[in-house]
């Protein structure tokens, strides 16, 4: 048996100074996060992960097949789950809004697709906004609290939220690239010599992104003309794009170290998140639902 992955579930939003007390509402939030992550991981398949074979690339658009030859090594096990540490800056608001630093931990599963993103966004000195963005059991949700106490956003359950969250999952799959292989729920169709469209369906929700490929075969950009953007509480379909750069080798896979996402508005490109991904822990083995341990 390997170390318990759940040992890290309580770290999500930022490292806590040694000896600092957790106040009761914050502790409740922390425990709720741990329960959600446990539920996410419990949905992962009970069998060990299959492995990548180049034979699975037959029939794919050429830029897609080239991407997998760039990103994966032969006999690569398919990712079951991952735990991703992130840092960066986030902008909430319009073109004149300030950029705020954040730290985050994201847990994902691939079968079925799901994620929980726990972040500390330092918009106000000494009073971070704790944000949890999730796609779990086919439902999207977003909660945010100032200093873990004062609610600033609480949305869940709408078809627009589910579609927006699944769009995010598909765009971020470059960090767990075996999910984009045939047979993992994603279908591909060609657009041109350097672009292909990926479609992911989960239950009643289906989303698509156009991925653009670079000179080495890497994914450099994702785009959709319609991703739901929250405008005064309503989901408004809006062009959206994500850029990826600084690829590195991790656990036999090449994934980007950096990303930036933006809305494409009539006034211009509104970037709202600049992301650095220093560390990813991948899981190929199932999780024991009762113990939270990886089965060997």
C-alpha cells in the first residue's frame, strides 16, 4: 500500500503557518472540501489503468496523432487521477481590474471526468478569497468566501455551469493528456493542418474545443466560440481561448508549465488567469474507498 492520498486533501488553498489555529467555520469548510475530494476519488474505476499503444492513434487527424507521439511515451499508463499544485495571478472584473496572486490545489479524475479546484486568491491583504470550483457527478458548482467566512459567490446545478466546468476540464486535459486519447470519451475531427476539434460528452453535457498544435506537435492553444461567462448572474455564451507554453517531462508525459486564459470580448482580449503548474502527482492505480489508499 502506498501513502494515503487523502493526507493532502486538507492543504488545498494555501499552506498554513505552523501553530495557526483553524477557526470553526474555516474547519467546517476544510472538512467539506475533504469530503468532496473523497467522493470525487471514490468514483474512479476499481481496475488498474490500461496503457497507451500507438495502435490507438490509427484514424486520428494527423496533428492529433502527432501530438500524442510528442506528449506520451510507449506503454504509458493512462491517468486515473491527479493532484495538481498551481500558482499564478487572477483578475476578477474588467480590463482595469488589478491582478491578484493565488495558490491552488486541484484534484481530478478521468473516468468519469471530474475535478475540484481549491484556491486562495489574495484580493484583499490578509483576507484571501477562498474559491472552490468543481465538476462532480455531472454538476458544476462555484463557491467563494472572503476569509473562509463571508459568502461572495454560491452557484451550482445549472446546465450552463455544467457546460462551463466541462469546458474547463477539457481545456486543462493537456495536464493529464492520456484523457484525450480515443476511447477515453473524447472524439476528434480535423479542422486544418494545425487544428483539430475535440468533443467531450459526459451524460447530458457535451462541449467542444478547437486545439491548435505547434511545430513540435504540442498543443499551444484552445478555442471555443461559445463558453458560458457569468454576466450579472446569467450565463452568456462568449468566445474563450487558452494558451499553453513551457512544456516539460513529467512521469513519462510532456505537459505545459504555464497557461493563460481569456475571454474574447468586443472590446478586445480580456485575460483573467495566468497559471504556473510547478508540481503534479499522477495516479494510475485505483483508490480504496474506505481507506483512501492507493491499491497496489
